[in-house]
C-alpha cells in the first residue's frame, strides 16, 4: 500500500483520535519536502558539479534547480552568480514516494542509526534533518560516486505546532529516537 492511500485510510483517523480533532480538514498534512545540497567546496577546485545534480535528480525523481550566489564574498572566493547549491522541492505523489523510500529504505541503511532527533523541529511544525552521505538511497550506486556529499532535508507540514507535526510524521512510521 502506498503512502498516499495509507494516509487517507489509516493516518487520518489515527490523527483525529490522537490530536482530538473532529474535522478532517483541520488535520495536519504534508505540504512539501525540500532537499538541499551545498556545492561550494566542490567548486573550489573548478570541478564540474553535474554528478551532484544527477545524484539529486536520481534521489528525488525530478530535476533540481541550481542556486547561484546573490552576493560576492571575497573571504570564501565567491563571486556573484557562481553556483553554490542544488535544491529540489517535492509535492504530491513524488513527495510521498520520497517519504516512503526515506522511511523504509534509506533510514535503515544509515550506519549506526538509532533514529532521528526529535529536537529538529522549528517551532512551526516543520522538521529538518541532515544526512552526511547520500549513498544510503538505493538509486545511488557506490561505483558512480565521485565525491561524497550531504543532504539537508526539510519536511514542511501544515501543523501549527511541533507536537502535531511529530504525530503526523510518526504516523508515517518516521524513525525518531526513543527516549
């Protein structure tokens, strides 16, 4: 069963009961997932970053956007217009597909994994985490890796507080650390 059908059949009634909400429209929902990769250190050697773009595209299932520097910073040898990062925003079915792969496949493949911290909520119902390596996703083949890079992943929800967002992510079996 996919996460989309699981959300409507089992997650919504569970959240209504656990949060004490009577209306289905007031239940917190997943809005989007944003994946960011910084490529500043990769560009210091004047290297091509197309492998990073291909890796993020393979992980997310859609073409990422290359972000350029808005300002020049001489201490970092950064000029205005230079690429500094790659980002992709997932919504709809691609968002649920990524969430499913993250929970069921990628998280168990992380070395010495005991769960994600519950302190990474921002106070407004959004959750951010960082992965040191992108090789935990099955779409990335170890032999094709040129340089290892990390991912910053943000789960944006419609929840008004952290407790409701944690309950939403927990209903998708998101692996939080046990207390």
